[in-house]
C-alpha cells in the first residue's frame, strides 16, 4: 500500500486505477470527496445533515459499484458530481416534493464573489446578502439554481457543469446568463 503522502500526490484518475487493482484504495477517494460532495448535496437539496449523509453514502456505493465503467478520458470529479447530482434527483423523485426553504452553506469569500457577480449596489452586509440570496434562490427553477450553485459555489467550469447535468455547454452558458438576470432582477426588488 502507498503512503498517504504518495496518494495525495496522485491525480483522481491515477487513484481510480489503483482502486481497480486494490479496493483498499477506495477509502482515499471517499476521503478526497466526502466533504465537497456533502456540501454540494446540502446546497442543491437543502437536506438536513443526516439526510445528506445518507445520500452521500448512496453516492459512494454507486461510485464503487460503477468504477469499472469510469472512462479514464473523462474528468473524475465531473463523473462523481454527476452521480451525486443524479442521486439527489432520484431522492427528490422518491419524496415527490422539492424543499421550500433554501439555506446555502457559503463562506464569506464566496458571498463576496456572488455579490460582485450580481453587482449588488445596495449597501448590505454579507449576512444579509446570504439571507436574501437564500430567499431569491428558493424562488428559482431548479435548472437555474443548479447552474448557479455549480458555477459560483462549486467553482465548476462550463465543461464540468455540462458533464454533471448532461446538457450542452451552450445551454449551460445560456442558463447561467438567464439565471444571473433572474437573480439580479429579484435582488433589486428585495426590500432590506
């Protein structure tokens, strides 16, 4: 077995190759992605931490079961995010209801990036902006909400977003543009 230091130097695709040879390395994939995917699940679903943990467990089971089908020419992070995305959507279908209240888990730097991206002219502090953004995002259709979350909170590029939600890159660009316009319009109408 390789040391943790050696494993940390390996790319995702190299780790996948190791896992295919020795399943003991799968834990390194879990460790590398559990926090990122947990936060992503919470952002797109507004699930409780316990429910998000259950979904995350399902995700890792699916990843392990389908690792032989992973195409090494693709980016592993896009593939695992796609599985996560599909697992959350499947869970929504089972529940037959989407969450009504939205609460983003954002750090201060990402709040500033979003405030700058949407050119918020009102003088509001970051805490207020986060509350306002939660309200506004909860009103958006899921197809616009997911591209905003992937682009600005998960910091994915257009190709990765395209791979994750399985739409063309041009459609990703147009959804992001439309979502930004919808968000900006809503943010301008919010009374603080």
